[in-house]
């Protein structure tokens, strides 16, 4: 916990923010005439939710699943090459 007066906070803002970023301080109090009037704190890190792969193990596909798409390879290639028949 650090307490600084307004003038010091204005001139040393980058230094104060660095103290918070490096976790050397959790809270910095700003004072006017020695009386605390505000505080600066770190923004808590958000927990990253695991979205990709969240359903692993809960879905099962047939063994021959890939075979259905293998038959479309030629058609898809033709679409990319501009050779699709209309």
C-alpha cells in the first residue's frame, strides 16, 4: 500500500502504474493534504474460459464419417478452380 499526494501522482503516474503492473503494489492511495481521497488498483485478470475443445469426449462420430466427405473432394476442388457445372 502506497500513499502519494496529488502533485506526486501527476508527475509520477507512469511509475505508479508500473508498480501496479509488476504487482509490487496492490493499491495506491491518492491524497490531498495528507487525506486519502481516491485509490488506484490493478484491474483483475479475467479467467479465460476454455471454449475450444469444451465438448471433447461428449460427441462421438461414426467410424466412416470421413468417407462421406472424401467423395465431395472433387466437387469442392472444382468450385475453387472455377470448373463447377451449373
